[in-house]
C-alpha cells in the first residue's frame, strides 16, 4: 500500500523559513516523480512543485525563487524548503505521487501558518 | 498558470446525474489529454477519481465518468449517492512538468 506521511509544518513569521518532509513507503520511491500541492484555508488546491526522479524540479510562478523541492531517493524522503514566507503562503501542504500525469496518492497534509 | 474554471457549486437529488465542467485554454486542457479529477471531503486529502480524461482508477465507482471536448473537460456522476457530497477539483497538465487546478466545485446531494 502506498503511504505518504508529511511532517514539519508549524507557525513561522513573515520572511521566515521552514522545511517540510514527506516520507514515502509502499512503492519504489526513486522511480516516481513527486509533487507538492497546497490549499489555503477555505480555498482550492494549488499545484506548486514537481520533482522528477532525477531530482530536476519545476515550480509554479507563485513560489519560484522562494521554495525549493528536493528528494533523498536512498531514504525515500521528499522535501520542500520554504523561504521568504508571506502571509499568503499560509496553507496545508500536501505531497502527492505523480503517476502518468495525475496525482494518485496523497499525504495527509502539513499546516504552515505564516503570521507575526 | 491561470486556474481552470469550474462552477462554484452544483446540486442534485439521490439517484440523479450531475455534470461538472472544467474550462481551460490552449496551454492546458486544450492541448493535453492529461486531465484528472479529485474528490475531497472537508479536512481530508484529495482522492483521484478520474485520470487521463476518462480513466477510472481501481476502486472508484463506475458511476464516475469523464470526458473532454476542446478546452472543456467534464466529470459526470450518475446515480447520486449521499456520500458523493464533497468538493471536486479538476486538474490539467500545462506543459514542462507544470500543472493547473480548477477552483473547485461543491457538490450538494439534496
């Protein structure tokens, strides 16, 4: 069974940084691209990043230059480094596996709150 | 990277069918057959219900079906059940390993 477990959320001040993690199990993590998707309180889903198996990463314009996605294929871990955080980055951040251009498995989400 | 357009809400009675539309443009829905639909209950992670416009993942009820015409994709749920009441999101591949979601549609089963 595919499982994704996110961690690392919390309260951070504007301009601050945070790192989210997503632990994968139940599949060959090193073979599959992964994604980060976020959801602001009461709002819809927003795709923010995809990372290929070879660690090449792609980003939405809204986070480009501030967020960095990485992965450790030896430890089955996905990471999202969030820098220069803004109020509007407050959201639940989901990790999701990419299979044939759709997101077939999702983590439970990690809440990031940006507030002074 | 503009969001896809979905109706904010739809409703139907048990047993009826509903259709949710998802309109994009030439850079996403109109160019790729990589349209997916997700069901989300409050406080939960989304669940994939349709991939590649029409494909139903294992375990998803055959009451869920998808289609696409031009730059508009659609999700149809037939024979509505009370447990279908949820938020539904479409998503489309938009090239160069980027994706875009719709704004979401709240389905109410009356």
